[in-house]
C-alpha cells in the first residue's frame, strides 16, 4: 500500500497490490454483509450505507493486478476501522477462510492502512 500523492487536504491517490485490494475489499464485505457490528457508526466511523458505497467502489477494482485509487481521508479511516474489526472478529481461525487472505497478510494490510491514515491525519 503506497501513498502516491495527496489529493488536496481531504484525500490521497493510493497504489494497492492485488493482495491489499482483496484484503481491504474483504474487510469491508465482512462488516457490510458478514458478521454483525454492534454500534456500527461509532466503531466503524461511518454509516452502513457509506461502508457499502465504499465496498462498491473497491468491488470495481482488479483482484489480479495493481490498482490506483483516489480515496478520501474518511474512506481510508473507514477501511482501517473495517479491517481492524474484521481481524478482531474473525481471528486467526476464520480470517483466511472467510476473506481468502491469510491472517499474517491481513495484519500487514492493517499496518499499511494505519500508516496511510496516520500520514493523512498529519496533513
């Protein structure tokens, strides 16, 4: 996950590998269509509709090649929160089975999302 450039003060152009695309999309899919998230808006930092809209945006990306995507600061925060919730909820036992991404790679994706969110929060 690489920050290519900032898109003004509210977002960034991000380069996602196929693995990062699959993992990020899967995390969103789990919170939208998989397990129940209590107090969704507070935990995720967005509404279910906002999460589904971002899922649809990621769903248009290639799962086999690099992707360059423009994301707002809020979308990046939503992705981070969704992925964190998915890692915690599914754990090492279920994460790989349900997302198609192994747990260790999911943790690496989480670190990338955290780094990206932190970089944008400072701007």
